[in-house]
C-alpha cells in the first residue's frame, strides 16, 4: 500500500545525505549551483561589448553626473518542493510573474523551477551559500516541518502592516502558526472527503453514503458494513457471505491508501489528533488507545474482513486505473481536493462525494493539506518577499494562483467564484461536502512539526507498513514498537538541546 506521494518524495534523500546537507547549512559551507545563481538574478550584467562590468566601472560610465535610478529588487521564488513543476503550471507561473512585473517598478519576481527529485538538496545548498531564494513554495505542511529551522518568522510583518487575517478561513490560520513563529499567510487548502463510485452502489442496490455532516449514523462501523457488501470475489459473492473468497477479490469497498502513517491514523480521535506525542513534545504517545483501535480496525479490514486492499492489491488498482479509484473497482476512496484534478478525468462511471465518517470516539476528523509560501531566514530581501507574498494571496490573484496549484483558496472572499469554477470543472457533485470539510480539519495536523520530524515519521511509517503488507496483524504490538523508537528519538533530541 502506497504511503503517499509526499512520503515517498520525502524519502528521496537518504537520512545520511540529509544529515550531511543540514550540517553543511549549519557550517555555512557548500557551493552554489551556477545555473541557480544566474536564474536568481545574482549574475552581474554585461557591458555593451559583452564584457563583464565591475561596479566601479559602471559608476564611471554614468554620464551627466546624474544619479542612476535605483535598480528593482528581484525576488526569486523557488518552486519544486511540491506542486508547480508541470509544464502547464510553469507557463501559469510565468504569466503571474509577467503580471506582477508589469505593475511593480521597485520589485520584480522570477520563478526558479527545480525538479522535485532535486529540490530538497538544491534548496539547502542555496541556503548554505550566498544565493538563497527569497520565497519558497508552494510548501505543504510536511515540507515546512522538514525544513522548519530555515524559515523566517513573518509575525512582525503581519503586525507591522496590521494585515487583515479575517479574510482567511479561521481554521486555516492556525496551520501557519507555531509556538515561536508564524511562517506565512494561508494560500491554499486541500480538504479531504470520500470519493464514491455511484455505479457500484447502484449495482449493489445500496443507498449512497450520506452527504450530511450532522448525520450521526455515518460512522466508521456503518461504513465498514457498507464496504463489505461492496467487496466482491470473482464469483460475485460479497464479503459478508460465508463462502466469500478473500484470495480472489475483484472489487473492493474502501481504501485510504494515499497517505502516510500519521495521516492514516489522525482521523481516529486521539486527543492530539495528528501529532502522536505530548504537548511539550517530550513523551511519545504513538500507542495511544485511539490509534491502536484505528489501526486494528484497518488490520482486520484487510486481513479478516477483506474489504480494504492490501499493498499488493493497491498496486494492482493503480496499474489498472492510474490510481486506486480510477480502475472502477473501488467503491470508496478517501483523499483530498488535489486528487480531483488528478483522478477525476474522463472516468467511465458516475461519482460523488461524502464526508469522512465519525470515528469510534464520536468525533469527525477530516485531515487537511495546506500550501503556502515561506521566506527563508537567509533571504536578503525579506521586505520585498513579504510584499510578493501578500500579492499572491490577495483576492485579485488567488484564484489564478489556486488554478495553477489545484488548491481551494484560503481567502474566503473568493469562495463563490471558486464554487463557480468547481461547478464548471466537476459538474454534479456535492460541493458543500468540500467546503464543510474545512471545519473538521485535524489539529494538530498529521504533517505538523515534531522534533526530528523525518526520523519520527519513518519510525511510524515503517511499523504501520508491517500491517499493510501483512507481516504483522497486531496493531498494538507494532505501535508499541513505534512508540519505543519515537521515545528514543525524542530523548536523544532533548538531550542535545
């Protein structure tokens, strides 16, 4: 079972390589990619004859004794940590830059597009040298957490300008706020909900899942019963039939395959939701009762009831349809708005959306992803970067920005306009399901910062994966192991502080 594109991308840098690069940043060493320097506007301009001109020579070349006009500051926007690198997105970003540059004389912007697989190392190398970018994004919560110490606190700018934060969804503001700093302005949200295949429900003679967030009957156990009836073997028997063949399944009821371990368990109602440790970050709580209960439900759903596809089965669904839902043999798929542009293209069946069910604690937790732009501490143009950040999230631009990146604008003043675009692009679905999910986001978020974020995530993912591939079926046992490993990581971290 794939633990998510974000998770897989994060593992592109091995722990040893990442540690070496972080040490390079701390020591201030390293070299800067010459291409990056040129693209970032760091190269000197040449003279009329093509030779490089020194600063003193430029002054001597000025005629009439008149003071030369101040050159505009170039704000370099580093793109590559997440979305933004596809050809259509690159063109959209170039159009944004042209619009900004035409309307600003003192600041110019340029987007530095870096392939995803190179972005982490490239960013750290630039920061450690003399050529840091000025804005980085779109950054998800996980990327912010992975490079947390490199980001500048923007709270003083918000306070200085008396910036009106009320234009944003209230729940989105907290996603950028940390105990010691605020990292940026809310840009885009990716709420989560259930995509369901109407044709499969019709064939089974079952009612569609409710769309009502207040319906107390839509629980994980009610969904399980529905999903088992939607899970079929090649003989057409569903998973409630005593003769159902779990070794010959051709249609599945439920999947939440495209996330990581924290994301998989955040909806189960632990008091700190997506952050499996105490409020002071000193005590691991990975084996909390809610997570053990949720992971055992998942384990039984795979290996006992059979309505959840295991890792091998998910790979088969992806091979057949490009993603688990597109094959047409999965009744319900839990994911985010970013999946809509990726997975709802020319589907050969009808679909709609439903809320994530209530968990066993009686709460509804719909995990959320969020993107923003952040300013590196090493940036030499923080004031100008702040102006660009404000421009990007302003209601005059945010629709175009979110069309490029596939997000729901965090600026709620454009909600009606965004709804119109959804209706045009995805006609017939219940759009209220999308917007209402924002009120149920996971807080603390499942991608939020914790000490030694990468190592903690790996410890949890490695143990959860044992359940997904079938090497273990006892949720408490694997989470006990994960808890011990995370506690050791925390102890080591705090001992070094």
